[in-house]
C-alpha cells in the first residue's frame, strides 16, 4: 500500500514538470494546472477508497483468526466442583444428558476425595492431576489448593480473648463478722491466693478459725486447703482435751491430714498457709511456708509465725541432710533449683524435702491486743510488719479501707504477686473470752 502511494506521487510530480516545460505561454500553463486540480481530486477519492479496503482487510483477518483458534483449556478443579454442585441441585442427582456427561459424573467421587483431603489438612499446595479408567479423561491443571477463610466471630477476637485472660484489675473486698479482707490478683494468669473462715466452731462463739493460703503451681492446692484445712483441724479437736499440748496435736494433725489427702489425688501444685484458731481466750497460730501473721499489741507489731524459706540455715541443713540440694538463683534460694519455700502442703515431686510440718505458736489474749494482720507474701515482701500495723491504726474505724491501703502500698512499691490481706478484730474474742 505504501509503495502505491509513492508511485502516484512520482507520477504527479512528473506531470507537473512536463506541463511547465511544454507550456509556451502562461495561459496554457494555467489550463494545465486546472487539469492537475481535477486529477488531485480524483486522487483523494481513490486514496480514501484504498484506506477503507485496508481496514476491511484487517477486520476480516481478525474474524478468520478467532474461528480457527484452538478451544480453551478445561476448567480448574475448584470451578468444576462448584459448577457440578450447582447443576446437581437444578437437574437432580439421578439425571444425565448424554454419555459424555455420565463419564464426567463417574469421576466426581475421586475428584472430591482429593479436594477434601487438601481442605481438611489445611495445607496450601499443588493438587495432583487426576486420571480415570473411563474413555473420557479429565486432567486438572496444577494450581494451589483452595484457601479457606474462616467466618468472622466477634466474640473470639484477640482483643476479647486478651480481656478474659488478663484480669489484672480483679479486686475483692469482704466484710465479715469480726474480720475484713482484701484480695487482688497479680500478674499471673490466674489468682492463686485463697482464704478460709469458720465461725462458731462446735456451736461456741468463743471459737473461730481463719486462714490465708498462697498457692503455687496452679489453683488446685490452694482450693483444697481453703476448703479442708479448717475442717480437718476442727475434726481433730473433737478427740482432744483443752490442754495446750493437746490442741497443738490437733492442729498438727489437721495440717498433715490435709497434705496427705491432697497428695492422694495425684494433682500437681502446692500451697503455703497461715492459720489462727481462737479458743477460750487463747490464740493458736500455725503456718507452713511464707504466709505471715502479725499481732498489734498496744500499737506494736509482734510476728507470731516463722517463715519457712531456704534463707534459713536450719532449713537448708534439713533438706541437704535428707538428700536434697539447695541452689541460689538470682539471689533466691530454691529447693532442687525449683521451689522458694521449704515447707508447704502438696508439691508431690518435692515431698521428700518440702514437708508439711507446721510451726505452731500459742498466745494468750488480753485487753491490750488490738488486731491481727494475716497476709500472703504479696504484702510482706514490700511492706514491713510495723508499717502494716501503723496503716491499720490510722484507719482503725475502717478496717476495710486499711486493707485497701495496704494493697495499694504493696503495688506502689512494685509488687507483681497475688495479695491477700485479712484484718481480724481481736477485741471481739477477748470480750467473748472474759464475758
């Protein structure tokens, strides 16, 4: 086409040159130019017609190419299953159109089995090409397996999950007869502190039992001690007299029986405990581990318990003499490199060395006895004995507020452990004993 235009322009140029050279005068030249204009008009018409023919030729070639192109590739496996399921609902499970459709239908179970395996396993990978023994062969194009996106459930969002587990703001305040309690969860996943109260023991208002329990390795031991330690001590009291040594025997058996019963369950974990028994104007205090009982007498703090920690030389000697070993890790002594207390209820795997023998102390009540503070080590690791007594004395008319302030004081000094604090009005039992 381009060559034709070139030839026409050359011919036109030659005609113009010949007309100019052959003209004898200007008039003849003008006549020749008019003939040339007519020629150019005809040339424009012919050029437009040739351009139209060229476009028609291109259109014809495109149509011819589309008619002679090969058929498209077979559909992918995921499309095949979707279309088959949709068509099955429309035409029924038992209907077929022709022999070719029957061949495809007969291959469906095998194809579905391959696809289901990929989805159940939850893996993203190639789907193997599947062939059948029938005359009609279906080959599936290799492609990544179907990725299943789970439905959206707002109740299972991480934010929601993170709120149920992390309950660091959990705070419990209890006001009971003759006592007040505040308990706050630390940074652990679960709260492992517990407490126990028994009033009017054997129908006697002069008798009452209180306990604070600090569990470790889970909640099981703390729950069991809170439920059964007081009951086991009361049960033992039924078989002893009022002599002081007999009462100590009953308390001793109560601790050992609770430990034995819990160990028989084969459950992991253990618990420290401190307990007080008011009976006939006397205070009987017992403990295993590092829970502590402090008596305020005329505003002065008196510690009535003994901490069972590996920092005590006699406790380290006892453990090493029985075949165990103690090791100091980051400044904390531990039994066999594990537990930081030397006595507790439970701890089956360390029972040979971590015994449940309680330390027992008896103290006669008098009018100068103000109150008791019982607490887990979450308080005593950050607040000393006299500080705690002073806080309660400043809020003597509101012991509940005293418990709150002690919790806040411990937290303000960096405590991350569970905290349980119980303040007991000793004067109520002094009045009962003398009345």
